[in-house]
C-alpha cells in the first residue's frame, strides 16, 4: 500500500514562547526526534514516504539535505502554515503522491512517540484497511491520525486553524483506534520542559 506519512513541522508555537520545533532536546532540535524515527520506518517499507511540511527555512533546508543523502523524506515548504493547521494539512496532501492510498499525519512536537508505536499504528491501519484512524490511550485521543484516499478532497477543503480531527469527529463510526499504553507518547510539548 502506498502510504504518505505527512509530518507537520510548521506550527507557530504560540504557547511555547519561541519556535519549539527548533528547541534543543537531548542534543537535537525537537522536530528531529520523531522525524528520524519515521524515516527509519519508511526505510523498512518500500512504498512509504515521509513528507515533512514546514514554514521554516532552517527545517526545510535540513530536510532537503536528508533527502539528498538518499533518505525517504521530502520537504514541503508551506509559508501559509502561519495562518493555521489546515494550511499545513492541505500542503501535505497536495504534495502527496497521486498513488497514495493512505495519509498518516504526525506532528513535530511529539518527541516521545516511539518508533515501535508509530510503526505498529501504521501497520494496523494498513492491515485493517482503515478509512479513518487515530491513536488513543484510554480516553485520550491524539496523534498520529490516518485518512484513506477517499477523504483526500475533505482534507483539501479544510480551513482555518483546525486540522483533520474534525473529519474524524464527523465519521466516528469509521475510526479505527490503535491503543498506546503510555499517554506520555502522545503528549504534545507545548511548554518548556
């Protein structure tokens, strides 16, 4: 199955006080933690690719370097992302391969989502042929999320500062959940640790 992992590294970090994606955590910028895991995962799955959406030149250039080194990642520059999450989602979907059968959205401020959890989420969505999907830990629902190609036009029609979660809420009976045991994996880093 052709799966496009759309990595959103374009937020404005309003609550953080500075660009949290560039905040150094354990010796590297925050956005690199999960991104590197997703690249390794895609290296094990021939028809999977990471599209990294950003509005920041520094992140774009870094991802372009990774691509030039043969890594399965493609940068997507989205200056309109400053206007809201829907702009990042739309940029990622528009840049995705025409053969894409599924879009999996990951966010750049989840440094603790493990490689194992991310890959098992993707494998479950693929095996179940999910049309919509999300991770959850008990009652807490979070990222990553999954959309089959049949939701492409709805993703491209999103507006404002809300992402694909509104589509998941619109069709709750269609959502396949992947349970994560540690809520810390799906927490966004919105404030300084």
